[in-house]
C-alpha cells in the first residue's frame, strides 16, 4: 500500500517499500518450505521405523501450501526497476509475475493481466528485442483498440528506426481511437516537427482545444514546435534579429507556464536552458542544464534526460571544445543504450568539426545501421565521404610513400559512394528529403567530376607502378 501511494511522487521511496514487501514475501516462502522439509523428514522417519512407528511422538501434519508472491506486487516493482534503469532485474520480476498468475489465476484481474502484457512489451523493447516488442504491441491494439499507449510505443519505435511515415501512421491511429487524445496529438506534432512540416505540427497543437492546450506535455510540445521554427540560416541567427528573438521569448514563456504548474518539471528547465543558449546567454544556459543534471542525480535513476547531455554537448561544440562535447554526447548515447541515431549524428558533427572525418564516418555508419531510411544521416554521410576524399587528394605525401596508393583508392571509393547517395536522395524528390534538388545535384556533379582527375593523377600512376614493382620483387625473391 505504501509503495502505491509513493509511486507517482517519490518513485525511489516506492521502490524501497515494494522491495521490503518482496523480501517479507520471500522470507515467508522460505519459512514455509523449511517447515515442509521438516515434515518430509518426519514422514521419512516414520516410514523407516515401520512397526516401531507407534513409538514416535505426535503425528505428522500435512504440508502447508507455499504462498505465491502477488503478481501485482511483482509487476509494480518491475515497473519501478525499469524506470530506474535496472532492466535485467525488471525482466526477472516480470517473468516471476507471469508464473505467479499461472500458479493462481484468480489473484489477477483482467486489467492487471493486460497491463502486465504491456509492461513486458516495454521491457522487450528496452532489451533490444524490438521484433517481439512490436508483435506484443500489435496484439494488444488488435484486442483492445483503445489502448493508446501501445499506438504511441509503436510510433516511438518507428521514429527511432527513422521510419517517419510509419511513426506518423501509428500516432494518427492513436488520435482516431481517442478522439483527439492529448498525448497522441503531442506525439504527432513532434513527428511532423522532426520532418520539417511545422504547419502540420501547429495544426496538431491546435486540435486539442483550450483544455488540452494547458496540459504540461502539450505545452512542452508547443514550445518545442516554436523553437523548431527558428531560422536555420546562420546569417539570420543574430541576437539582434527581432523575429528570431520573438520566437525564442514565446517558447520561453511557454516553458515558464509549465514550470508554474510543475515547478520540478526538468523538461521545462531543459527547454529554458535551450532558449537561453539560443539567446547567447551561455553561462545562464549551462546553469539551467546543470540544475537538470542535479535533479536527475537526486532522482536515483528515475529521471533520465539524455537531451540535457546533448544540450551541454552543443554548448561545448559552440565553444569549439570538441573533446568536452564528445564526452557529453557519449553520456547521452549511454542513456539510450547506444541505440539512438540522432545522438550519433551529433557525435559525427563534433568529429567533423574537429577535423576527424573518419571518426565522423564511423559514427554516421552506426547511425545509419539504426535508422537506414533517415535522410539527414544519409546526406551527412555522403557529405563527410566527399569532404574526406577531397582532403586526401590535397594531402602532401613524401615521394615514394606506399600509403598513398591505398589512400587514393579508398578516397575514390568514398567519392563513388557519396555520388551514389546524393543521386539517390535527388531521385526521392524535395517532398521526401526536404533538401533542395539543386543542392543535391551540385554535390553529385562535384563528386563525379573529381573521379577522372583522381584516376588520371600522374602521382597516383607512379605510386601504382612502384607498388607493382615491389610486389614483383617480393615474388622473385
């Protein structure tokens, strides 16, 4: 009972209460098992005595039934373990909860069984078993079409994989089932925003009505949409630009509105820090992000906000302190179990700006593995390959350097791959990529034009002849 009362406001204390209850249940089970073992020993002694059994004192009682740990207690503890990041322990408890229901089905209501199925799907998702998690969510929405959280998880999984169209499909399904459910509209708005369709995102924010617009989650989404509308062109990103400042202050006021309702909402504090950073108040922004970090640490793992590490990384990146930025991005990646493509994209940017194109390429390839259809990742990979190849061609080698042939060959392959990606993106069209076709065509043309000059470079031919001569000498030796 105490754990249930504390779960919403003090999850760490709730977990302690649930853990104590589990310990008591386990102790009770051990005591019953020990008594049953003693009875079994008595029965064995009686059987061994045979005709002399009458001389033994007392009668042997029947075994006591071993008490079953309530599935509800196991489930609630597993949920809090999951929120604290202890995925393995949470999974073990959920498996025990399933066994508890099988042992005594009458002790679990239909609603508890459904909730447990959803929680198991969340754990499957957290452990990386995405296929099984998706299968479980789909089964739940087929059986219970009004189960909004399942639609939102399917949408979030598709978004993480870079399948934005599928993500929008599931979020839209949620809004239809719920008749304009606030969480579903907020998710849909976020998806539209990330695709660059800010008009559609604003429409989602507007659909929730006056009451829904006061919801903290929707307010946060609204503020994020406002911030997404900031000019992307660096020439327009001047503190003196009135339109830009108006956008930032509007978002700032929305984040403050959230904090009026929920003074401890670290997502709003994080947003506040982002606004301050955009206004150029770096010290104040860092102070806000540090406050979020302290709140996260105080929550003992129950509140994890990787975005704060990303924001701190961005601050260091703006100061050209690339190692510090990469440390922050690495922390964010750990909190995502190294399975977030967008964080890897930030890491690639830091490596690129530091001049380490190969490290940027590795980060982008890992991101592409996680989100194969993500347009930003594909474009940036092609761009990094192009830049690295050009850098290699401009590099000065010592005469007779054997590494030159391999470097030029690798750069040639990189150029061909970059050209291929640029052409693929160009074929998709502006509506799909949100990139000007002319820009993509220029990149592809540049890569194509570089190839003949590379292949015909006299120093490359000389390096190839030298390499062949060395191979011939080795063969003749």
